[in-house]
C-alpha cells in the first residue's frame, strides 16, 4: 500500500547555466529551475509526479536516505521536500486526454445537427460498456 505523505532529500546544484534539482534516492527524478524562487515548487512537482508514476507502475518506492548519508559538492545544497499524494493522484487520474474517433461523415452531420456533445457521449458510453457507475473513478 502506498502512503499519503512522502519526504525526500533533494540536492540542488547551482551552476553557471542554471539550477538543477535531483533526488538521489529516486533515479530519474530531476528537474531544473531558472532561479531560487522556483526551486521549491519545481522540486515538489517533480517529486509528486515521479512518485505517482512509480505507484501507477506498481514499482517499489524506496525508503528515503538519512540526511547524513547525502553527499554534496561545494556548489550544492540539500532541502527536504514533502508531498501529499491524494490531490496529485486525483489530478493525474482525472487528467483529460484526447482520443481520435472515427465515424462516418453522415453520422457526424446528424450528431452535430442534434447538438451532440461527443466527449460526454463517449465518456458515458465507455462507463456503461465497462460497467462503471456514473461517478468518477
């Protein structure tokens, strides 16, 4: 079972070409910031999305390392980043995506003439077909 709160140490690198943010305990979890004002927001966003991806793929989420075990260079600092996962999960799971639908032209004309909302009709039809109750998943 996944947790609602996660906390990981981010390593922030200050280089001539910008600021990079890396999570040593989470390979592939990194981002950049243009200035110091963006660091926290960017780190929090990438951490939440990375953890959501691990959860979605049913992958093991590693335990965070103790702060004393995180080694940094002279141009780096550490910061603790915490994320609350329920709103991230809700946002990602209910994110709208585009699908291409192919129907005969005559059917399209009839539906448009009748004022059909194609997206809503398709969602309702999928829910019925998959036996999903009317509410959100």
